[in-house]
């Protein structure tokens, strides 16, 4: 009887592994859509360091200097999980300090000048909606052949430059990219943001735009440093600090 149970258990485990492998491989059968648009995006990833490098990356850590029209600049550190919608950020200058993180597991929270709070449900949903369509996550998706992404050519952003529109597997539009004549990223937009990029700059084995400006020109950033990693970020980064959670419980 015991042997029979073990055999049944082995069969169940084997089927489970096979089902998982099949599901996973189906998700990595290649970005779907217009073949020329897919080819152009692969050229873009090659301009950013190469398909082989981006295929191996699971996270990036970059430092930006942000400039605003109505307040002082600050330095931003961000660790971005390329395997899922998770981000950890610090923003700091002489008078302002913010720590924020979002993830499906721990929602979207802030510590601003020492005060902890969760964001609104709308802000959390917006973060989850735009997260997969970061240009860095798109680069990795193209490199690994993630079939959850569908791409098509859209209207011209300006004469001779068509948008490469990025859709999810349900054919819902989430953003677009415009490339220059070298197939480098020139414009990147989600449903919530739009940036125009400056020239490419090399950071180690990676190349990314040196700076960007928002659609209305009110905000710019400069890329200070960028590092890629073939490991996911430490999951504890996305957990609200215990000292603030303990305060909330009191």
C-alpha cells in the first residue's frame, strides 16, 4: 500500500513539473506581433548592451539626479526588479528624504521625512499597471522572448518615426517606444508618463540614455550610475520597516 502511494505521489509530482515547464516555456516563446517591430526592438536592446546581457539580468540599480522647475533637485537611488513589478527607491537632498517601495506582496508605501504611510489604492494600481512597461523591463522581455508582450507599429510620433506600441497578452495598449536612426531609444511612454531621451551613455557593459526630459519639459533627470545584476533584489527591501509597522499597531 505504501509503495502504491509513493508511485502515485511520484506521478503527481512529475505531472506538476511537466505542467510548470510547459506553462513557463509558453511564456518564453518570443515577443508577439509585427516581425519588423520585434526586430527593431532587438536592435534597441543591442544598442543598450546586447541581448545576451539583458537576458541574464534580473535587476538593475541606478542613480539619477532629478531637476524640477518648482523645487530643489534631489538624488535618487532605485533598485528595480526586472522579474516582477517591484521597485525600491530613496530620494534625498538637504531638506527632503523619501523612501518608497512597491510590490504585489507589500503594496505601495512611503517614509517621507520620517513619516510612514501607505499610498492610495489608486497609486498602487497605477504602479502595478505601468511597472511591466518600464523600458528596462521591456529590454529584458525582448531579450528573453517573453510572449506576454505584443508589439505593433502605431502612428508617427514625428515625420518618419513610427511608434512601436507595447501591448499585453490581452491586446491592451500600455505604452510605446520611438527609436532613432541608430535604433536607440528616443521616446518612451507609458499610459502615465512620457520621456524624451538624450544620447546614449555607457555604464560598464550597459548603455542607456544619459538624460531624459518629460513631455512638458518641466522635469529632467541625469543618469549618474547604472549597474545590472543577475540576481533578484533582496525581498526584504519591499517590506515596510518594522519600527513603523509596530507604531501602526499601537
